[in-house]
């Protein structure tokens, strides 16, 4: 028993203290992974803040954006033009979703809108496969997947780029939601569709804007994940890892998406490296969901989410 307690609570910290350079590399890798998760979670937050609906199709939007980009590049379109065209496709997709899916469902129950996003998920997955094929595709946008040393610590260029990009996105989106009229309108629409319409807020315009921004965020996430692991249909499954990020950070908080991603990324890397050998490894596969379960039990609104108290 004493040996087990030593292996769990003492030995890992001795390893950290004995090799601080390796510990720093694990932390850097965890931060980078967490920010990659956060890029996906941001899309969920945007849709939820504007409509109060969890967009089940966000993971497939990441995949669809990456597939479109790599498909255009394979056909000889230069990277810069392919990026612009893909961004235009995601905006057009947002306008189509608003016109065909969302507009007929205004003032319907949220569960109906959620089920609509599930249908959208399967449609986009099949449509993307029909357009671009199902083979794994390499995505090269000029960001080298190589490492360099800073004070003896290995830093991956692609992960560093993702970290900087996520930081810029979070700053811009936070300013957008809290410092602009459109941002305030988005929050009003999320609170009450009918009330927002009654004071002249154009619901269809707001939804087009927010789905367009979510589509552009999905494009950024698709570029980073596609460059790191290739563009393949399993890419849509990273949305499952974004769920614990949302639960930790709060479904309505843009900074919370980043904070939740960092907690998940660093936690799973530390757990896998230092405690993984005790349980046979694979901690990265379940760590995020266990942490999310704990939060659901004790703080369901997340770290930055709003606590809602209803009188019954």
C-alpha cells in the first residue's frame, strides 16, 4: 500500500523535479494541444451564444473547411487564393444553413434546433466525401511541422503558430462580443428570439453573421489540425474532445474555451507522461471526460459560465 501511494503521489513529482527541461517540454506540448482543442471549442461557443443551441455539426464544419482547402490546393489553386475561396465557401455555407435550416425553425424548441444540427452533421460529412473523396490528404500551407530549441526546451513551430492564432482569435472575438453593437445583438438573440425580433434585431442577419464567423473559426482549426495529422474523416471526431473543454470553460464564454482547452491539454499530457505507466497508458483517451464528469457534478456551469437559478 505504501509503495502504491509512493508511486502515485511522490514518484511523479520526483521525476518532474529531477528533469525540469523534460517537464517544460511536456507543459509546452500540453499548452499547444489545449489551444488546438480550444480552436474547435470556439466554434461551439459562438453558435451557442447567438442561438442557445449546441451545434453538433461544428466538428464536421472543421472537416469540411479543411477538405475544401486541400481539395482546391490539389487542383492547382495557390495557397493564398485557396484560403480566400474556402473562406467564401464557409460564408456561403452559413448563409445556406440560415436560409434552409434555421429560418424555418425560428421560435421552435431548442431540442428541435439541436436535432437539426445533427442532420446537418451527417449531410456535410456525406457532401464533403462526395465532393473531395474519402482518402487521407496531406495539408501543407507553409507552416513547417518541425521543432527548435528555446533555453533547451523543444518547441514545435506548428503548435506555436496554433497557439498564437488561438490567442489572436480569442482577443478579437472577446472584443467583438463585448464591444460592438452586433455582439450585444447576438447575446440578445440568445436570451430570447421573440424579444429580439420585437425590438427590431434582424434574426436572420445575426445568425448569418455568427455562423459565418463560426465557419471561419472552423477553417482555422481545420488548417491547424489538418497540417498536424492530415485531413481525414476522423478529424470530425475532435469535436468530441471539445465537449469537455466547453464543460470546463462554460458554453457561453470565449475566454472559457481557451481556459478549458489549456486545462484539458496540460492535464492529459501530464497524466499520460507521469501517471500513465501506473495504469498501462492511454490516459489521454479518457482524462478529459473524467474531468468533465467531475465538473458536471460540482460546477455544471463551468469556470466562466453563468449560473442560472430558476424559480419553480
